[in-house]
C-alpha cells in the first residue's frame, strides 16, 4: 500500500508514488542551522580543520585534519563541525567530495566550501549522507553551479533540493542494508584498484627483461653476438635540441605543438588532441617533428623528469615546446622503437636522471646529460624481436587494464543502483508494513516532521523559549 504524494523534487526521478509513511521534503526541513564562527576571536585556541582536499572522494572519508591556532586561521575556516555532520562540497559537485564527520575526529571547523548538514533529529545522519551521494542529487545540484574556473553551488541550492524521508526506524534499517551491500561492492572496488599498480610493475618487469637480454634469452645461442653498450651521444645523428618557446597569446591556432602533458610511458597522445600555436616559416623549419624523433622532458619534478616518447604516425606539421628536447638516432645501429623502451625502463630513467640539477620544486637535465646516457643494445635483428615481444606483452596488459576499467565502471553502476533502490523504499520492509504485522503504531515521516517542528518552535538548544523575530525586537525595545 502506498500513500499518494505530489512530487516536489528534481533530485528524485519524478516519483509520484511514495512508500507508505514517507514524505518528500526540502533538505532544509531535516537539518539544523549551523552558523559560521570566527576562530580568530579565540587566538590562542588550537583548532582542527577539514578542507575540501581532506576528503577522499573514492572512500568518502575525511583523510586528514590540519591544525592551527585561531590567530592563524585561514579565511575560509568558518564552519563549525561535530561528529555526525555531513560535509557536502559545493565546489565541482560532480567530484563528490562528500563525507560524514566520524566519531573521534579532532576537528572543530571546516571550509566555507562545504555545506554542513547537521540533522535536526528528523533524519539519520548516515541516511542523509548516502542520499547526498546519489546520482539523482548530484545531477540536481551540479547544473546550478556558477563560475567557470572555480564552479561552485551554494548552501541555498543544496538546502532547497528535496529528498525522500521515511520514518526514522525505517531510515536506520535502510542504512544498515545499504552498508552491508556496499561493503561487498567496496571490497570488489578495492581489489580492482590494486590491478593498475600490478600492471605498472608488470610493464616495468617486461622492460627490465627486454633491455637486459632476458626477454630473448630463449632464442639466443652461445655463438650469438654479444650486446654492445655505449653512450647515447654515439648513437644520435641529429640533436639533442631544446624546443620552442612562444608567448601564451600565440596559442590557439596554427601549428600543432607537443606540450609536457601530451606524452607519457613512451607514447604521445592522439595528435588531434594537441594544442596549436602560431609559428613562422623559420620556426617550423627549425622545430618541426618527424616520425622517428624521440622527445625527452628536460624540466619537471623528479617524478616526471626524463619521461620520453617516440614520435610516430604523425601526418601534420608539429613542433615541440621548450621544456623538452628532441633527437634522432642512427636506426642502422639502434631502433628508435627499442631505444624508447629502454629510456622508459627503470634503468633508462635512472641514467637520464643521473646528473639532474635540483632547484625549488623542480629538477632539470641538459643536452650533455642526455648524450652521456649509457645504452645497452644487441644487434638490430634482436632489437626487432625484443620490440615485438614487448608490444605483445604490453597489448596483453592493455586488455587486462581495459577489462578492469569496465569492471570498475560496473561496480560504480551497482553502487548507484543500490542507492536508487534504497531511496525508492525497495531494500527493506516499510515501517508501515512491519507495524501492521506486529499490530503496533508507528510514526510516519509527516508526524516526525511535525514533532520536530513543534519542538524547535518551543525551545532552543539551551532549553529557552523561542520567540519570533518580532517578539525579540519588542523585548529589546522595551
């Protein structure tokens, strides 16, 4: 049996039939007011602080808590929090930086970038938290963001959106069921999340074996030619050459340009995704890339310094940016396809970074550093076989990675399907049904809301009688 209710929400999929005892209400009706505070008024007090970056938007937990004295408080540290509060990030809401403040977290403040949702007793905090994570709610608030570089919504938007509200006892049963189901889903997600790291190690193991002769040891004999080792400079027939620097206002049209974010793991991203910039005829002649060229990042943090890529399948004019260098090797001695695999191996990266110069937040290598890189290599015929085997093994890893990505997407769909069923009242028996079975009364959401409303209008948090704004003004004036 259901109670007919006119839908008043965009956050719920136009539900006109609600389970018996449920109501659809604005979020504002189930939360308490949480006024901002001024920590600088207590300059010597130490505060714990949660920023948007403190939220893990995969596990939806608070992962860190900054500390400062009131006198040193950031300007956005204004919102008081306590265990059970739901923190909803208003910035880029589609990222789902959402968490519930756990017991034991020594934090008193959060950023004004959050809407703090504190239950007024009408909603179980965990029920509210889970509803904030639904696709329906996110899709309702995200289009109402404003701003281009820092898109954000507001407290008003979040609080004006509606949500389904079952009786309180039913909310708790729904939460228990959701948590039990999501525990299994999260376990699968955690297992899937480990696979990319394993595949990265696998690829590095393949490169290590490839560039040490182990990958082709089965096809080599005692009479086979030994490997050679020499400096990269001895193999380079053109370069190294630093790239082109152009002012920002020259970007937007013209010639394709490879920038530092356009390549990783030896591969340049699809050419049609590259930016363009205006170049002169002389610049194009001096910095034009050709298939078979190798690019090396020469300025970056140590984690990315020396990353390299092979130019391949390039059909249009393209240049390269100044924070990298390019060179071409003698393909009669060493195949660029083999060399790029070596340069992306742990041994190759170590060689490229061996003479790195360190500065604040970045490091650099120069042309001489690249020229002195030591490179081991066999005859070209064996290099060809190494490249073939590496590509076959990498293709196998790519297939596994694609299947993992698909499985991860399915896990996310399962999560949303569970939440959707939960907030349609399809996971557990309704409180109305149980009450009939047990021959007892129950408190529908409408009665719960009226009870909370009556209590709020009668007394405030300190037990004092609440007067209307007009009554308070009269008293102040008397």
